[in-house]
C-alpha cells in the first residue's frame, strides 16, 4: 500500500530558483507547494539585481534551450536597460565592453516569477519558516508538518536540506550593498583590486539611483571588516542612501550532487552561481527549470531524479567549468598589489579579461 502525502512536491524557498521549479513541475502535472518565510516573497532585497538580456544569455550560455520561455522578464521589473559594462582596475581607468543587460527591480521580478508559478498551478505558503526536514516531512517553526513525495531545497546555501544532509562545503563570499539616489549614467561597473579583496565591487545604475556594493573573501581581507571595505567603496559615490542590504554568495561553483533520495537541491543550495562574475538569478532559473521538468517526469513515469544532474551538465557544465577556472586564477591574481593590477588591465589583455568574466576559456588556444 503506497503512502499518502499532502503534496507531490514541496519547494522550500520561493525565490527565482524555487518559483521556477514550482512553475515547471506544476505545469507538468505535479501538485506543488512552495514554502517561504518571507511575505511578500522578494523582500528584503539581497543582491545586485543585474541580469543579462535573453540575447546576451544566448551568447553566454549557448547550450541552454528555449531562453524566451524561461526568461520572461516584464517591463515593470526592469529598472534600466544597460548596453555597456566597465571593468575597472584600482586606477579607475575602465576597460569598456558591449554588454546587454537589465538592472532589475528585484522585488517586482520575484513577484512576477511567483505569479508565473501560480498560473501553472503551484500553491504558496508564505510567512512560514522551515525548521527542518525529516524523511518526507517538512517541519515548520510553529511545529506543524507537511509531507510530499519530493522535497526541493531552494532556500540558499544554508537551506535546511543542504545544511543537514550534504557535507560538501562551498566558498561563501559575504556581500553588502546600498541603494543610492542620484544619476550614475548607463554603464554597469565591476571593480577589481584591493577595494574588494578576493571578490569584486559593483555599481549598477537604475532608473533612479544605483545599486552599489561589494563582496570579499574574508581570508584575503587582512584583518579589515566587510563594513570597512563597503563604506570606503560607497564613499566614492555621491548620493543619499535609501536602503542597506547584505547577504552572501556561494562562489566555488556547483556541488557534486544535486539529488539524494527524494531530496533535490537547486539555486544557491546547489552552488548555482557563476564564480567569475557572481551571476546567480538566471543561473538558478536554468537549474530550476531542469529540476521542475525532471521532477514532473519522475512523478509520471518513475524516471530517475538524477536526470536533473545530467541535463544540467549538458546545458551548463562547460560554462561552470570555465567560470570556476577563471575564479581560481583571479583569486591568485587579485592578491597582487594594485599597481601590478593596473598594468595588467590594458588593451592587450582586454579580450582575455572579458572572456574570463563571461565564462569562456581565457585563452583562445587552450
């Protein structure tokens, strides 16, 4: 006699990864519940809010199919459409590149993804924090239990399933940022050097103001705090701060396995952030779609959940390998003094730097 469960799938976390899993699993016929401790989902803001356009994503991730079905960013969630990226060494003299990207209103973006999942049939339980997961049960902080055949952890790198059932460690980069009022032009900026040791700083202009912040590797910080680095960098810009935010990113790439039994990891909990540029929103959604589709197929036909890992490697394996390689090389280079970095960022190295940031092999011949 088969066990009865409240749902086919419970997804812990309703951010871009979780809502995308829910959308595709539900559209494939699964009964899906998303549980999130926030209300509304999307708050508080925890990231830099930059995503590539669909055309740019096709260049960055050429093995990912059907971009336009996956990424349906509404105009209401786009704060600025930027056409240029500046990679800035400590000297402040930028290398300028063509780059097609959106600086989002991240809260509106996440709310839209929730709506897409609901339109597909997924249900949401908000303002409900998960305490732990045991076998097929999700146990909430208030003591209540909900059961499902499959439980997905889309709750970040400290999500309850990743925390309790996976031993693999990830390099975590703490980040702090502000929203600042003012006019900061059209180009998005990435800054490298001693102002953000082991990581990078950013300025992403919005329709009104900008998202400005940085992330560091603590082992590179020479005893200085993240707050000190953040204050020093933000002080370079002139404007009134309207919001302060913080978070952390897993920056060592995807972990080895995304599936254990009836447990599935997606998004930050699986390490789905590109180490060389910090991109996580679109990457999590790519993983979320694969997971949702594989889960729906598994529930219908019994096909293995491990198909998720195989499809991920086919679509994103090359991009992730290149990004991890660039991050490791960059971590060594960015230990060098600023004056050496200034010499290394030049017209001759411009193409190599861009290939590293955009997750391609740094040298064409290797």
